[in-house]
């Protein structure tokens, strides 16, 4: 029997010239064998953490549980195992949203954008510029001790909103990628505690957005943005994201055309993938 699973802010969208994006976006949960320690650096839990696990991996997560478990319980147990590696708890009430997003894992809408330019060196893509349309986003801000905790806690709130805790009373559908907004402290090197996690509302709800039941979630209309995007691979911790910010500044050089106090991170693949694809986004001051 095959099992399709889901968890992370996450997603696989590859931009194409002409304003589109092809999307391979999954919810994936990362599991570890009981006899092996987890990696020291892990990314946040989100949409991408659940797709692609097989039955053997799930069985490994629950070998210490002598009681028989049905499929729903196994899936929740797996989410809880992954969350523990990020020092985050997944409460039992998340079982419903987990099941709903698992059932709809192949139905995701890519975030619309237009490619402005691509910059290469020796055949390697250094970065590209994109223009993202204006629209309504569902946003939640958390200020946990760790960057990963803030993203994980925020995304669980968004999951409940997406699934049925909204004025429409139904599953809304998912767009990709999910974006995290990072603000820097005055030293320019340290993240502020508050991290905003956001996803673009599906086209069906852009004109008349459903109201969230959770007061921590707000619907925000964002104007178009033009970003400089650079791909990197691996985990998305504060350390790795800070490193990627520094690398992109080295490539671009000194310029006042880009914000230095705010960045965005887009995650495109399961954090369990050894060379997971992500992007760091610099925001242009003007379109």
C-alpha cells in the first residue's frame, strides 16, 4: 500500500519566462530511524514535510508503540515525531488538517509571476529578477525563541485556516510557495524574533477573501513586488539563510536599489531531501 504524506513553509515551483510557474509541490514529513540521531540542522515544518514517505519509514517512527494504529493515527504520530526535532509540538487537533491536506496534496496553485531577467556566469544561473502580482495573502506572525519554531507554529495556524477554520467553512486549496518574511535588527546581521509566514490566497478567493476564525491570522493585500531571487540548497535555519544573504550581496555588490532590512525566503522541497531547493529573495525598492 502506498502512503502519500504531508507537512512544511513549503512546495516546488519553477519559474518560466512568460509569467508562469510550473509546480511540483508536496507536503512532506521527515522521519528518522529510532537508532539514528536526526541531523543537527533542520528546516522548519511546513507543507513540504509530508510528501514522499513510504510505509517502511512510517513503521520506523512507531516501532516503540505496542498498540496497533490506524492510518490517521500513524500520520499524526509521524508529524509529531518530525515536530519534536524542531522543538515544536503537534497537538491532536491538527489531525483533521493533516488528513485534509494529505488528500489534496496534488492540487496546488502556483503563485503567478513574470520573469524580468536572468543573470548567468559560465552557464550557471546566479540569480533572476521576477515581478510578483498584487493580491491578498493570509499572514500570521510568530516570535518564538527559534526561527524554525516561529515558522512551524505559524504554518500550523495557516493549515487550520486553509482546511476549514474560515468563514467559507471549507477547504480553500493551497498555493505555492509559502513565503517567510524576515526583518533584520539594527546590526544588519541578526533576525528579529517576529517572523511572518504567508501564503497567497487561491484565485477563487482573491476577490472575496474568507475571514479567518483565528484572530492571529490576517488577510493582507500586498502590492506588486519585484525581487532578486537566488537558489540555494539544504536546510533553512537562521544560520544558513544569513549565509545566503551574504553570498547574494557579494554577487550584487553595493546598491541602494534593494532593501537591506527585510528579506524573504521561499522553500520548494522537503527538508528531508539532502539537497533541498530554496530561494532567498531580495526586494527591490521600486518596480
